[in-house]
């Protein structure tokens, strides 16, 4: 398996065609079956998902959250930022000491993934509205330019419980299933495997994040080649439902008390 | 960045020297600065970390857990298996409907990572006792055979809150830091980055898991080449403490009720 950053992508502006910009740069270096990962930051920029704090008149709930954070922690939270997070979210899992929410497309992350760096000329960069549709559009754009059968993954980086640090995850994908299903497969001795579902889009996103880097020298698109999904069954369920997630159930009953 | 499985490793038995077996097979294909990932299953096998259910006389706590799981779910849990999990753990985060614990070396996973497939001739395969020491020993063994400056990561696969499926994670490492620290780095416009700590050992483990595969055709060792940690600061904190982990705090107060 090989990962190659797409070199020399320009700073992305609203309306830019990411498929075209990538196609010009990868040329013949991408083959059918390859995977293209794209950082959500440039997808958001191309889709004009910038915003400013003054766009968010503060609701009572947003003010309550900002007040609670100010009271229980040393940190000032702009209530307009809390409002932006609420508008991007369907459920608040933690409201203090930070906001952990479920975004409208099912991804659980801090501050609904809203970025305050990486936003020239604006205060905020929101995640793409429907990242799997973004991935599908980029995939279709590549096809129009003769780059066929390339799966596209829109990636984000976020933290997680139990382990320090951030790692790359998928938030949207097209042209491949989200996971590989090993149910029914056996080990060398014929025992059924305990590992059942492997989240390949997340593993590909984590791998890509090793070569993209952050910041000024970052390369937000990566081609994964010489890798094969194989002929196992796939599944497109990536985000857990509440019923299926004991941690979400526990968080619903829990309250931070300083 | 390139990932190459180490081909033709034999079935590993207690006492086998993994460094020697890998060194014989990679020859000159590994260079200073490369990373070698090794699945914990073969490290455990080489270290003789197999066990049988009859090795675990059932304590009152293990019986209580098995009874609770039987009462609140449709599932039978062997109390001897619950005992094995308790003996490998320092804290139980969830005791029902399944056991989520912190292992003695800080990793949080279901059933303390004890595997019931992949164990020829025994009932159970425990995780390595101190995986970072295992990684260090393998690294030293490679050095003795002239393979110098190769970092070693011992990997596991496990599930996680919020997202379906399992992905590769690191449980031990040697010769490199666990994470890259981007604090103080800036984006193209000079804004300070919000992403601060990137868990590179986990991302490398996830990447490797894409090429190892599970089951009979699995290749448990992978060489990562043409990748560079860079000159950022590193950190060796991988496992969160309770104070630093709101989800752990929430789970301490939570009880499954069917």
C-alpha cells in the first residue's frame, strides 16, 4: 500500500472545483481501485462553508452553555460560538467543560468540528454539510475527467475517549463501503474470528493523516494506491446510534460539576 | 509512505524470537527511520501468554458479573472468563452488558483484549504483559542483527465509542514518541492551529491494519517506509488518565439497566 500526497494544491476558495484541481495534478499517477482522501477543510472552503460570529444571534440555550462554562471552568466561551455549534448539531452529548455534539450528518466531535484556524477572512470554518455527498460529487468530477473507479473519502481529525491525541477519521465517503465485514471468517485453526467489522474508511483516513500534516506545509489530498478492499462484504454504517452506544447513554445521564 | 507486509511468517510458538524471524524475512528492505508494526497476537504467542479457563478460580466479583450479564442480557458469560478479564485489569469501566476495562498497562478495551480465536491448543490468548517492553525487546533484537534505528509498534484492534467497527491502535511502542505535538505551529495565514497532538502510533497502527488483514491469510508484521516523524516535539502519553477523560468519569457514575 502506498500513500502519495497530491502536490501543490493552491489555497482553496469558494466555488473551486476540487476534482479538477486534483485531476490536473495526479495525471496518470492514479489508477482504478485507488482511494483519494481529501481533508474536510478544503471541501468546506470550496463549498463556501465559512461563517462569522456575528451571523449567530445568541439563543437562551447558547447563553446558558457559555455561562455554565464560564462558571465551572476558567474559560471564556463566546456565546455566539456556542450558538454556531448548536446550529450544526442534532444532539449535545456534553455541554461543559466543552461542547461535544452530534453533527447533522451523524459525526460526534468537539464543537461540531467548527474550525477557528484555517479560515482566511472569516471567523469560522464549518464542516461540509453532507460530506458523503461532497465525496460523491468529487468522485463524479474525477470520472468526468477520465479518472474512473476511484473511491473518495472526506477526512477530519478529532480526539477520542480513553486515548490522548487526535487521529484522522472519515466523515464522508463514496465509491467504497465504510467497513469490511469479517463475520464468518476463521483464523488459521478454523476458529471464528472475534473481530467482525473493520472500519476501513477510518483506517485510510488515519493513514492519510500521517502524510498530510497540519498547518502551512500541509497537503490536504492523498492518493492511496496498491490497496485492495478485497471481496469481503461491506457496510456503510459508520456512526453508532444511541441504542448501540453505551457511552452515549452514559453521557445522557451525566453532568459535569467542576 | 509505503506499507509492506512481512511475508511468510510462520505460526508463532512460545519462545520464538520475533526479531529474528522478521530480520530473516525483511533483509535489506528495511532502512533506518522505518517503522515495524507487529500484531499483539504474535507477540503474545511468542511470550507464552496463552491460558485456559480452568486456570481461573472464580471470585465473588466475577460470579456477580456473570450473573448480572445473564440476568440483564440474553448472553451467557463464563464466570471463569470474567475472572480472567478481572485479573488482567486495574479498573472495570463497564461490567454489563459486556466488560470494558483498563488493562494493567493502561489500554482500555473490551474483555481486557483477551482473544478466544487465534489460540491453538488453549482457550485464551492474553495481551502482552508490558507491550512497550515487548516493542523495546524486538527493537533491540533487530539492532543485534544489524537492523538499526527501526521503531517498533505493538498493535491491537479494538472498537470505540461513537463509531462502528474496529480499527488498529498501538498498545506498545519503542524507538519513537507516541504522538507529534503541533502546539505553536500555524496555518497558512499565521493562525495558531487548533489540532495540537496527533497520535501517530495509532495512525500507523490503523494504516498497518489495512494491509495485515485478519484470519487465516493474515500477515501480522508490516514495514512502514518513506515516512518521517519530522522535527516536531513528541510525547509518550497515549492513555488518558481518569482526570483527563470525561467519558471515564461519566461511566463511573453509570449503570446498565437492561
